[in-house]
């Protein structure tokens, strides 16, 4: 039986690696969502369909849902991977526009996505909605993280809250919903933040992250729903 996946932020980094890995199984079909569809023109795979999605656009989300319904009829797994992190300053210097932008993309975007794709998840039995979070979203761990996180961290902490709210509201319908930390990954965002990391901090590749993420997500049951996870299967504190 074909499994239908929807991955956002699919044009680069972890998102692109997830699309490649998931689609390497011929029994999977992947909707690769990106605000720049032209960036995936060379990804000519029979079980990948590229859709336009600017993460804060309700119109794009609804159009993507319509496309999914026409092609697949429903969805098994949604991975809300798209996000930003580019304002590494202390709270005293944090700019209002930066806070707004981070919350629009990292919080409002996944909510819009869930609202648009919810009816399609209902049409299948797997019903997984996974939000890409970060270790930096943990209020418990925050004092041990040697970098300013007033914008990125706070927006991802809000995403964690909303993800757990979705779990609370829809666990009765068999939904599996949780945020997950992808690791400290060698991506453009990871390198941008790297000056703040401790000496000797080990990066993992996008391939290593994607392989661990897919393994965990595919095996996840309602027991894992509503909890905060790391890519390696470790449960994280909120």
C-alpha cells in the first residue's frame, strides 16, 4: 500500500534530504512543498510531486491541499520542516520585526498547514503530523545553550506548545503528533549559528539526520504522540 508524505521546506537542507530518502522507497509518494518550485526542477522522480508553498500563505496551503486531494486523495504523514533562524542577538537587542517574522514562519506557518491538510489526514489511517523543532526550544535546557535565542528559541517553544495542543485535541481520532529535534545539522542555518557553539561541537550531515528522523517517525505510535523527541529517540524536556 502506498504511503503518502507531505514535506515542507523541501528545496534544501534537511527537507530535501527527507524527500530524497522517503521517495527512495517505491512504495512511498512524496509531496515536496517549497516556496521556490523551480529549485526542484531537477528532482525528476516518478513518486515526487512538487507543490508551491510559501509557509505563511493560507492560499498556498489550500491550493496544495487541493492538489494532494486530486492526486492522492489523502495523506499519511505531514512533516512541517520549513522554518527560519537568523537573528542571533540578546533580548535587549532583539528587533520587533525579527520576532514577528520568526513567529509567522515557525508558528503560524505550521498552524496554517495543519488546518489545510487536516481533512486529508483524516482520510487515511496513519495520521501523523510532525513539527521540526529544536533543542533550543527546551525551556529546561535553555540555560545550558551558549547562544542568544530570544527569537528562534521562543518561536520554536511556541511551536512545541501548539504541537502538544494538537495532540491533546486529536489523539482521540488516532492522530500522532509531536515536535522533534533534528540534531545539530550541517545546514546553512546550522553554519550561520555555529560561531556560538562550544569548541568541538559535532555536526551531523543532512543524510544522517534524515535517516534517523524517518526511522523514528515511521515507527512512532500514539505512545510517542504529545511528547518532545530528539532524532536519536531520546525524549527531551519541554
